[in-house]
């Protein structure tokens, strides 16, 4: 614990410490889609379409975090 404390103090002193990056969890695309669909269920007339589109994107990119998805991933899928 002392070594970690000293390391943090050195990082702060050298202006290399960014506390917002520590313990930050990046959500998976599948989790974000599921959360969104739960929130809008019963509010959208086209919910079935959104659900179907969500399943498609979860199959393609669901195991990636939002930060890992780049425009090239989407373009490759659309090119298939």
C-alpha cells in the first residue's frame, strides 16, 4: 500500500496522474442497448424494430465496449 501511495504522489508531482481514468468501467455495447430498450419499452410504436436492430448490433459488436468501436467496424459490417 505504501508503494502505491508513493507511486501516486510521484505521478501527481509529475502531472501524470488522472484520477478519472482509475476504476473507470467502459460499458459493453450489448449492455447499453439492453438498458436503452428497457427504458423506452412501451413508449415507442416501433419498439419491435428497435429490438430487432439491437439484436443485430449485439450479434455483430456486442462484446466490444463503446470506446473500442470505431467507424471501420460499422463500415465492414455494412459492406457484407
